[in-house]
C-alpha cells in the first residue's frame, strides 16, 4: 500500500512503515533541517510545506495514497510543553484531519502524546473523521512493550473508511511483550556503560539510570551532569567517572533508528529532532497490526 507521511520529521514513522513492507511515496514537513536528514535517508519525494496553509489538496491526491500517516506537533498537549491548546500548534491536528477528510485515503494513522486524549482539539478532529465516514480504533501504546527500549507512551488513532469503530482494537493489543524492553535487551553492552545520566525535569526526580531497565522518554534536551549534583534517592548509583550522559547518536539508538541512519546538523537541532521522532520500532509495530488486519480480511 502507498503511504504519505505528514509532519514526517526525520522519518521515524516512515522507517517503521517501510520496515513493515509499505511503500512510502512522499513525506512532508515544515522544518528544513529535518527534511535534509530525511532526504539523506530515504529515496522517495520529501519536501517542505506548511500544512496549516493548505487549500488545494490535489498535491496529495496525485500520489494516490492508500494510507496517510502523521504525528502533528504535540507541544501544546505535551507534559514537556505549556499544555495550552490555544498556542497554535494544536491547530495542526485539525489540519491533519481536514487533509484526511478531503483526500479520503482508505486508511490513516495519527500519532500524538498521551495527553491529547484530554484535549478539545482531539474531539474536534474525531468529529471531522466521523463525518468523513471513517471507522476509528485508538490505543495508548507504551513503546517499551512494542520492541523499543524506552518508556514512552503515545496515542495512536487508526482510521479505515466505511468500517465500524474498534475494528483494529484486537490487533493493537496482540503481541505486546510480556515485560518492558530494557536497553540491555536491545543493545547488550554496546554502550560500554552500565549507568548513565539523564537530566531530570526537576531535582525532585531521579537522574541516574541503568541499562538493565527501559530508558525514560527521550526528550529534545540532553545536558551534562551539573557540578555538585546531589544524589536522588531513586538514582541507580552514585555519580562516578563511569556515569555520563548518553551521546546524541546513542539516544537515536534508543529511538530505534538503525546505526546506518545518517544524521547531520547542530547538536541542539539533532537532539530536538531525535526527541520529537516516533520510535522506528513503535511505528513498525502499528504498521504490522494494519498489515495483519488487511491480510486477514483479504483472505476472508
């Protein structure tokens, strides 16, 4: 099936769907730096566009997509943001919904942070999808149960034209792992360390983690250990010379980008791009659920 990826970033969702056997035909984002990385790693069309300003939907229709996927920017919903839907980025979720309603692909997939479920914006988007005659399935997935060594909860909404709601619920719950994946499960001893520093939101939270547990959510910031850091009661160990922050590239591994993935840009930009990305294996998990459903219904 042909796929267009909107708000594609550096391509975590694209890579996941591509790994599952889907054909990505185009990707769109509005940040030049992400598109340069995307174009260095994928062979299909990828271009800059402000999706909030779309009035002509023919550009999407020309690709004849079977599926449109995307993760509209989540900062207005995220616990890392200001949690204010009136700041403008929440409107991009509505822009995504309007594109779906106008282009009418057979399927769509929308990814966002868990907190979007508490938003007025999601209710508006759901209304647009239902008026466009989509059946809807949704689930909050913890990436650590989907082949990603990271505690990262994300909301996935899957739509299928002219189908009852809940059509994919069973599949989304099938084959989740029995326990969360740890860094060691995924990388073994490749990092060369057992413990690492991850800068906390506040010093009321722990900052030292072990590779024998899932990573906390990879965010868009990565800071050095501050001088005089005081051990938190939840820290895995004391600060020693063997404890360090993960490098930018190591953090991309925890987002399950392959080692051959090519990154370029400033450290600040790369940290933000990697933190914003959908983990590749999480996207692949959802893509495989769609493929399972499709194949079963084709046989029927």
